[in-house]
C-alpha cells in the first residue's frame, strides 16, 4: 500500500510541476522555477520508491491517465 501512496505523491508532484511551467516565464522568474524544479525532483524520488514493488507498466499507465491534457485554441 505504501508503494501506491508513493506513486500518488509522484503523480501529484509531477502535475504540480507541469502546472507551474507557465509561471516560470521561460525560467526567468526565480521562485516559480525553483518550486517547479523541486516538484520534478520530488516526483522522481517518489517514482523510484513506487517502482521498487509496482511493475513499470502499471506505473506508466497510471501516470499517463493522470496527466493534464493541453487544449489547443
């Protein structure tokens, strides 16, 4: 069960980092860039914890489902 909580943490941090990308203003705004980078680092950390017991195919399918979709105007 803790592996799935780690996977949930990875998903949350990855989505948070992705949503912060526009706030970085092409990496010229310092604080949002630092928070975005920390979010991606935390996401990879929790992902490695989840991959210790959950098969890669399941992890990738769950991450793919949770990603926000971009709508083109």
